[in-house]
């Protein structure tokens, strides 16, 4: 396993829609393992393939069950409901945090590492992480979900000051 380079805001790969995974190959298996290691090294709880420059529809999430990281290939939100507002951060925008409005619960259809289809119902933080990471696969960043004034202020701040020097030690959940 290897730690992959996390792409930062401004990298064009973060704005592209990822291609579907056609079949689970040894290369994809290796990438998924590397993504889990990268997610844990960067102290995140979710990581989309596009964040490490892999333009395929796959992500990994630490669901906190001692599994290391669950893989979702070609994930699609098939149902959602309710509403929650909560703070989000992102490995691709280190040190930047803001409140984002999301569905309270989701049902996601996907394939696992073996290529088998499954559905996962999630609420609360796990629902937030799934929505955040699926957005990445569509070229959407959490700052795109903010009101225009807040989004523009954050973009100006990043352009002017870069990312906070203490980003790795910053509080908040990084997805």
C-alpha cells in the first residue's frame, strides 16, 4: 500500500466528473487499498478517487466498524430525505470549514470491492460523508453548496492567504 497525493482546491481534476468503474481489476483493488491508507494518514473519514487524481467513480469511507475503510464503486443516491446542517471540512481544502445543508438520511446503491451490488442506508454523519464524497465524483466541492457570499469570501481568502499553515492540526471533521 502507498499514500497517494491528495489534490488541492484549484487542481482541475477536482472539477471533472469521474468515469464509471467497468470491472474490479487488480489495479482498482490496489488503488482502493492505497486510498484507505491515504484517508487514514490524512486523518479523514472519507476519500473520493478524484481527490487523489484517479478519475473513476469510487470512494472509501471509514465507517468506524474496525473495517479500515469500506469501498463504494459507482455510488448513486437512490433515496434521500430530511435535512441537516453541519460543519464540513475537506482533505482537498485543508483548514477550511463551513456549515453545509445536506439530506439527513440517504440510501446509496453501489458495488463493493468484489463487484457485488449492495445498498447502504445511512443517517447523520455517515449520510453527510456519503453525500460529500459522491459530490466529489461529480466535480462538486462542499464550498459550492454554500451561499454565494460565504463561498466568495472563502475563495478570496484561499487566493489571498492560501490554506492555513496549521491545517493538519485544525479541528473539525475532514471528509
